């Protein structure tokens, strides 16, 4: 009987140890270029659990697969697909402002951008747009939803975004801050940031990072 108990404990310990390793380590993954292969190897050297508390290797692998997949996926449908760089869904912000990347839309000729909380509170900011730079909308409040309308000479685009409440924003800031003092390659930090945003359902922030990584990692 004692032998059976000891054997059971050994199996349980082994399984727990194996599960812990899978949860905290991401072995080298499938790559689509020499550059992503190099990034995968760098990621495999990190311990996810120690790098960011509460983050798992599963989350890191999720954004890794998204990095390799450049196809458009599902999601809410709009009257016309919003231009790349315009915020939609849940969005993490810093310093109570949000940026619209209008480089793609500017090719159609910008006419107006209206951002509003409701019919009585409108933020219109387009004349100050500097080509190639984000257009920053200020006084954005935590826990608030916004609608926006972008008009170009070719069409009208509509979208909406929601800012997490103050507590959720602080949780995200704390997790992101854990990466600052660590000696990790810049692209490894970016992928960790993307995983943090993915877990928080901030897909706009996640996808913005993945777009940067695709630009630098594709041959």
C-alpha cells in the first residue's frame, strides 16, 4: 500500500512539474522566415511566469500564431472596413489620450474626423493632422465608450472604442512595467506586450504591435 501511495505521489509530482513547465516555457515555434525563427529562439530562453506575473506561455503562443497569420480574421463588421490604425474595441491608453494612425486614410484625402461620447460631447480634430504622425485625441476618459466618424474624399468610415476602467488600466500598466527593467531583446519585449494586451482583450493594441513586428521580421 505504501508503495502504491509513493508511486501515485511521484506521478502527481511529475505531472505537476510537466504542466508547470508547459505553462511557463514556450519551446521554439514554427517560423515563416529566418528572422521569426531567431525571435522564436529568443522567446524560448525566457520564463514567462517570471517575466510577467500571471502571464502564461499559452498567451505568448497565441500572439505568436497571430504574428505568423497575416490573414484578416472575423470580428464586428462595419459599413466599410475601418482604415488600418483607427482604434476599435477595447483600447489601452496612456495619459488620457488616444492616437489615430491616418496614414492609410490620408491617401484618400482627409475631410473630417469626429470623435464623440454622445450627441452633446464632440471632439473634432483634423486640421492639426501632420502627415505620417498619429493624430492624438486628448481628454479621453477611463471606463468610457466613444464613437468616431472619419470622412475622406472617397468614403465614410465609422467605428467605436471603449476604454477600460481605471483599475483595469492600472493592472495593465503594472504588467507592462514589469518588462521595463528586464534585459530582453526589443522584439521579445514587444511580443510580451502583445500577449499582455491579448489577455486583456485589447486587440487594437495587440494588433498594432504585431504590425510593427511583421514589418521588421518579414524577409
